C-alpha cells in the first residue's frame, strides 16, 4: 500500500500536466463562424456571444506570453469577430478585443475589430481613433489615418483633441494646407473657450510651418549668394528687403542648424526628432 501510494504521489503531477495540455490542445478545435452561429443560436444571440467572449478572455489569459503557436491568435481573432456578429452593439468586444489583438501583434485583426466598432457605434469616436492610430503607427499611412481621425472627432464622445490630432496627421502626410483648412473649419464649430484655445494653438503651429516653407527658397538663395547661411533672422529679413513678420508660434525667429529660418521652438522640436531617429544607430 505504501509503495502504491508513492507511485501515485509521483505520477499524479505528471498526469495533471498531461491532462491539462491535452485539454488545451482541444480548446481550439471549434473555430466560431459568426454568421453560422447567428443562424444556429436562433434568438439566443446575446447569451452565445457572452459565452464566446468569456472563452476568448480565458484563452488570452492562459496563452499570452506562454504559447508561441500563432494558431491560437488566429482563433482569437475569429472568435472576437464572431462575438461582434452575434451582438454588434456590445462595446466591450470592440474595446478590448481590438486592443488584445494589437498586443498580440495581429494588426490586421485589430484593424478589423476597430473598424467594425466604428461602423456599429458611429457616435463612439474611440474606435475610429484606434483604427487611425493603427494606420499611422503600423501601416505608415498618415493620410488615411487623418481621414479616420477626422471621423473620430465627429463622435459625440470624442475627445476635444482628436481634431488637432487629425490636423497633425494631415501635416505629416504632406497636406499642410488641408490641415489648416480642416482646423479653420473646426474652429467655427467649437463651443468652449478651451476647445478654441487648443485649436488656435495648433493653427499657430501650422501657420508657422507654412511661413517657414515659404522662406526656404530665399534661405537657399542667401546661402548661394553669401556662401554661408544668414547670421541671424534679422539679417535674413533685412537682406530679403521685408519686415520681420510676426511669428504665429509666439516666440523668436532663429536660423536653424540647416540654415533655414524657423521658430526657436520649432527648431528644438526638429533637433529632438533628428536625435531620436539617430539613436538606434548610436547604440
């Protein structure tokens, strides 16, 4: 009896591990299909959606950073989308599902979930915002991101800074004039002093960028004629025969390290961006 008890004591932990691994292997056998489940569940769409969502969260908790097999990530994407088929107005699967898939590196799946959320809940700007950020951060598409950010800014629950973010994305995409026009129209519709102040600040940055862009040919001409960049912004404007314009950013005009005239704050931002871009090569 003692010998048998010893054998059980030593073998049971391994049996538990084996039983658990086999249970996990079978966990992904059933791959939900939203339209088919919707038909099969008759009028019980929401309870089935609840069960699938709980299962999705449990699978994520069990396998994240543990299971390197990408099969379960594909299963999770299909299951989250099936939940949204069954209960399209339930916010949680869009909110958490899109974020979980992004954490797992399934950006296409995250895109699909956030885009569905934006279509199913158009007054909720959160989903269009996240889809825009995916486009900007992972697909390198600032123009497309700007369009979705503008859509996000129209939602009833949209954060006040979404409009400024949309303009910044337009600027990054090379559409400076489009960014200015968008914010000028947005300025007319704003209702609070805080909203107007933020938009005025962002417009000042864009107006500055437009002026600095206009200065560029003259800066190049100055350097070619004098074999050196201008010693100061004042010297540049005197040489150009124009009065020093008001800086829309509210600070001083300076000569940047590249010989171009721009706001002091804008030059500091430019240098920080360059240093950040060079950092990986310095390590």
